[in-house]
């Protein structure tokens, strides 16, 4: 199972105890596994114990939230979709079997960005079983990477094998126009951190190979879906920054020289964690605006939402055709 590290709060609570046989004050529901008897006489002692008993780095919250999701529906999809800004209209095409707000799923962070609903759906899209995350939490909202990527780990533990990520991005490539869709061929991580930073998780690779972060077969399905939708897809490299401020023209010029075609503030952490969990990943950007120094007008989130609204039917049809093709290939 793919899981997260225990929260600093849990470690603090454990460290506050002076017991010598167990983590006093931490209920069995939070620590469902057995551990060796350790001398927990200080917070440092707790840390030493946790490091010796590697399994304690697994977060039982993932297991509990997966059990909760399984109770919602009998559907067991292998495909999941994360909806970024501009892609939410596809929910009108979804045959919903179950829906639950993130607020009712322990571990899922709150979503505070306009255009992100913060709900998990289970249903059928073009008759293909699918899990849909309507909205995501962003690093710039102040969440640690563990929380930003918690949903991806939960999906992996739930049984998802293939993940399609979507986002709104600024166009760095001067051939792009607002309203274009771009399939990610690779990414550049300039967020200043990595979601795998921290203690190694037993059973998962420590050093994840990202040579082929975005799966060629899933990406090919996106191009087939675009053809069925009579849409032209761009392809390119996505560069991720932490945000929330937009980039300067000088930064955009530098990003272009690095090989970036689009810039955004999400997706890359989810991709990295998904690959660690063994999921195949595809990703697609809606180019909602031209980047600073290329655009002739000041950048704003309102422009992102306006472009997303303008192309919402095209995006929904593209995702629906992707789900249909995916179902045929299973």
C-alpha cells in the first residue's frame, strides 16, 4: 500500500508520553500495527524508535480513508481523473454512483481555489468506471507536500492503476494560443521541493525513475480521443513553480531556454508520487493564458477561469472520448 508519513502532531503527541511499553496517549486506531518495546523517555527517543521500526512511517490514515471510499460504492475503477481549472464541465457527462466532499475524507486537504470544487466522485464516464477528483490542493495554499499528494496515495491504495491529471497552464511556447490543450511529454520541477523528501517508505522505491514519467500509451489515447473530438492537441514540456504569484517576463524567457512549453503550479508532485506508487500517468494542460512577456495584458486568475469556461465543452468531450477509448482497451 502507498502511504504517507505520520503528521508532526502525531509525533508530538507520541513524544509527550513517558511510557516504556507503548506509545502512550496514541490510540490503537492510529497505530494498528505491533511494535517492539522501546524506551520512549523523550521526543528524540520517539524518533529513534520510529526510525528503527520502519513500518511506523506508514500512515494508517490512508488505509482508513480507502475503507471509507469502498463503502461508498461497489465500483472498483482502475482509472482516475484529477480535474484542474477548466475541466470541471465533464462532471455533467458523469453517471455518478457516489459523491463525497473532501472535508469528509480524513487526510484530504481543503481546497481553497476558485474553480476547484473539492469533491470525490465514483461513477461511469462513457460507461467506463472511473474515480474523479474534482479539484486539488496546491502547495502555494500552505499545505505540506504530504497533504498535497495524499489523494494520489489514497487512489493507489484504492486500486487505481492509471491516472490522468489535468491543469490550467500559461503558454510559454509562442506557437500556443489561449484555449489550446497540451499533452505533457515531460516536466521540469522548479517548485523548490520534492514530494518524496523525508524518510523512506518501506516497500516503495526511494529513488524513483522519471525517465518516462508520462506514459506513452495513455498519451496516445489522448491523441486518439482528440481526433474523435475533432480537436488539435499540442504537446510539450510542463514547468512547475510553487506560486502563487505569476512569473516575471525574465523568468518566462529563462523557462523557454530550459525547454518549457507551458508553466503552472501543480501536477508535478502528483506525478512523482503516482510513479512511486507504480501508477501509469498521463497529463494534459489547458493553456488558459499566454505567459508574462508574451501576453499583451496583465495576468489574472479571472482570465484563467474565463478561458476555461470558453473551452469547457471541448475539454469535456475530449475527456469523455478518452474514457471511452480507455474502457475499450481494458
